[in-house]
C-alpha cells in the first residue's frame, strides 16, 4: 500500500515560489474568453468557496451527520461536541453561519440547549449534488451573517433508484423517479435516528429516549428547455426525553482527587417540529439571461419542558486508601423550564443574472420576508447548599437568617412580534487577462432593512484573484468587505427574557489574503491553500455559552477583533481517493463596556484536523476512512451569567478519532456481473464505524458546585460520549 509522506514545512504559506514565467509561443494578445472553470449546476463565482464532494460527505464517520461532519474537518471550522451538527467558524459562534439549500436560506431550531437534544440536520446527504462552503469574505448574494456561508444544491435523479441504510442508530430510505425524457423528476427521502445507544456511553445512569424523524422531497418539472419549476418540501419531528437517575464524576488532581455524586428526580421532555416548503420558477430565455423567482415558507414549533431536582455530595478521597476524607458540600438544586417558541417566516425572492459573455456576470436580487415570532419563556434555577439558597450571604448556620432566599437565576418573558425584512443585492463578476496573468474580479453590495428595530444596513463586498503566468501553478486571492449579523430571535432577547427593539446589527469588517498552490507529487495532484484573515468588529452583543446554546445579553456594548491563519493540504494521499490535512491558529477578543480585551467564549486558538481515505490495493473493496480532530479548549467553562472579567475558565482540549471500515460487496462501477437476486443491486456495502476510537473523555461544559463552607465553586466536567461501535448496511437498487 503506497503512502505519501510530506515534510511539515509544506504546511506553511508558499507565497513566493519559483516565479519563472511560462513560455507560450502560441498565445495571442487578442483573447476574448478566459475560462477558469466550466459552469455546471451549483457552480459559483465566489472565490472564497471550497467545494466538497457529496460522496466524501456520505462516507465520513460522524455521529452528527455527513455534510456538517466533513465540514468540521476544514481548517477554519471548529466544534467541541460530536453530538451537534452546528459549528463555529473563525471565532464566530453557532448563530453566525448562513445555510442555503438551492439558494434559499434555511433556519435551524433556536431553543437547543444540549447537543444531545439536537436531532437530525436539515441537510440530507442522500439528496446532495454540490456542496459550496465559504469561511468568510463571501460574495454579496449571500445574506447578513458574520462568519460563513454553506450552500447546498440538491440533485435530480436520472432514472429510477432506491437506496437506503440501516444501522444501530437509525436508518434512511431514498427513492428517485424520472420520466423517460427526464421532463419530470422526483426525489423522496425519509430518515429516522435514535441515539440512545450512543448516549448510554456518557457514564451516567440516565434513561434516554431520543427519537428523530424527517422527510424531504425535491420535485422538478421541465416545462421546456427554457422554463423549469421545482419544489422542496421538508418535515421533521424531534422528540427528546431524558430521565436522569444518578451520576458520579471523578476530577481534581492525583494529590487531591475529588468526587461528585449526584442523585436526580424528574425528567426533561423537548419537542421540535419543523416544516418548510419552497417553490421556484427558473426561466432562461437565452444563454445570456436567467430569471429565478422563489417563494418560501418556514414554520418551527419548539417546546422545552423540564423539571429536574438533584441532590449531591462533594467529597475528597485519600489517594492511597481511597477512603472518603473530607465532605465539602451536601446540597441540591432544582432546574425548571416551560419554554415555548413559535416561528413562522414566509416570503419571496427574485434573482436575475445577465451574462453578456462567458467571462462576465451581472446579478441582482430582491427578497421580501414576513416574520411571526411568539415566545413564552419561564425558566429558573434554585441552588441550595447546606440549607442556604445561592446567592445568599454565608452566615453562621447556628443562627437563623430572615433575609430573602433568591433564585440563582430567573428568566421570564411573553413576546410576540410580526416584523418585515427587506433586502437587495447587486454584484458584478469579470474574468480577463492582465498582461499574461489571469484575473478575476467580483464586487458588489447588499442592503437590508428590518422593521422591528427600524434599521437599514449597507454591506459592500469585493473579491480579487490573480493567477500569474508562472511554471508554478499558483493563485493569489484577496477578499473582504463589511459583514453584518442581522438580529433575529436570539440576538433581540435579553437575559430577562424580553425583546429589545433598540438592538442593532453586529458589524464585522473583514480582510482575507489567500494563496492556492497546486502541484504534483508522485504523479498525483495536490493543492495547498493558505489563508490569513483579520476582522474588526463593533456593536457586538456579549453572550454566554450554555453547551451549544447562545444566550445573548441583549445589548450592543462591546467591540472586538479576530485574526488567524488557515492551511489545508488536499490531494490523493492514496491514488484515486481524496484526503486532506487542516491546521489553523485563530484568536478572537472582545472589549465589553471599555473594560479591556478578553477572549470571547469561542476563542479557538490552535486546531488540527484530518480526513483520510484508503483502500487495500489487492482488495479495493476493503475501504477505510478516518477523521481526526485536535482543538485547544474553549474559554467558555465559566458559570453562565458570571462576569467574564472576574471569571475565566478554559475547557480541556477536544481530541477525537472516528474510523469507518467498509466492505463493498456490489459496485456497478467495477463492471462485475451479478446474477439472480443480487443482480437487482447497484451497490451493496457493509460497514463498521468506530466512534471515539480511543475512548477519550472530552468535556463540553462545566457544572459548577459551590462549597458552602468556603463559598468556592468547583468546575465539574460534563463529559461527552465514549467509544461506540456502529454497524450499518447500505444498498442501492437500480
């Protein structure tokens, strides 16, 4: 099995390398077409876009899902939990990422507090044809978010197909239909997932009952070669029940081991129901003109209900005998929530593209949205330590104290708004020669207005790339502009549970410098990408991280900045299959009320990731893929609602390896004949997935326990899942 070994020095910028010009005696100066890439379905003029293979996304071993699972291996993307499909990009938080399906923006659930509650991602890997991801500096046609843009294009089946998967944690079934002339195509897919077996590796005595189901359809009717109508329908229902019983956690140091034993009573019952429908009409009267009209409607109903009481004992043990020595605290707490959220969004968008020639594109678009938000919040927490509610003055327990017993926190709100959001954009793209170098320019702007806070934002953006006529294949890119985080449900809700109509959009001014270096090694293609970026931010809204839920303060009282470097080496480490290595270093700071710079809760620092695919040369039907992640701990381990200037606690580093092994029994691409019953199959694969192969105890957050004697707070780690073996069977019938 032939492997590739590259020196570490390749993972640094190669901005100046062999700048010898090519000699091309056949070139003339009168060239009209400068074609960088062929225009296909899902193609884009965005220079910051990374294209991801839909097949690689299906193969990746990931609990959270295919598309997001493979995106997390990119250098600019970070996540400290495998149970969530959400991710952070270049120091931004989970709410700062745009997601599109067929150029229509998609919304995620809003009340998610623990990643294990999240359920299925809306993106179905079986239906995907093209994946475009930009980590920043994206073009004006994408909306107003500060971090990233993910645009997914669904595929059209060319004939009848039936495929599916069955595993220990769920299954899926997808069918595609196409008329004889492909005038009508239909794609239907349903998925079911139950992660109970995975959650049982959390080393706690808890009864889980997570049930997630969704169904999607993609219909296309080609009225003529010039006119097409399409429809995307989506329905999902996620139910999460949890009955905690008891939990025991060992932490501290070898010299001072500490144990927390917790006994629970109560349950958590969360329900998320999402529906979406989009109808699109595409008219292309000629190669120069293209008109698209989309109408869409989205509805999300979320319920987060839990009442959980717990009692705990915090004690130390003798490191030699293992016997209890000191009991720091015997206490309890009650957590209660009755949160209901109803979100309905509907609207229309119109886009047109004019291409006077193959090297020029002019695009404009307009979007109208009507939003309906109904929010009912009732959430509180009572902490009792040795008979005293926290917060409470630590007095002599021998004497009674008649002062008030306060809740640790209480959030209550009843809000209903029906605002309107308008937005428009225009952009110009051009390819041309500058001397003997190829040049690409993409520039434009977008404007948006939201009636709730009566704010209008203007966002100019530009991209420039040059490909010098060198022997070395290099492309240099510069991109940037003004990017806003347009407020929505989470940003406008303050810590008391009320909507703040005076909230403003957060703003980020971005500049990105990048280099793509393509080369061959051992007759195999490789590409090294290096990007440096800087973001200057103002009108920031400080926030707290509650696992993967963001709690905003509801005030624009902070400024900040971020900088970093991303590198990615992509290529055929093994002949015929793609793999890559990613490394990044990033910092992000904020200054709240002028008190000074401190790391934001999503301050990433160093991160390394790898996606690797291989097969046995003599037995190519035996395949393996591996994802490896190392990320330094995030500084969000402090208690929620504490002063970040007085309390900073960094979580441990996140380390994880997932492995996928598969045996391909039938694959029509091998041109091997099958007979009888097996002749009906186009593909048949049996796989074994090893999640968290080295059984590393990662930490997603801290549970804070107070010692009533000293008023000290101890961070008790909340662990993530352990090692889990999943068996799956995939098939495709022709």
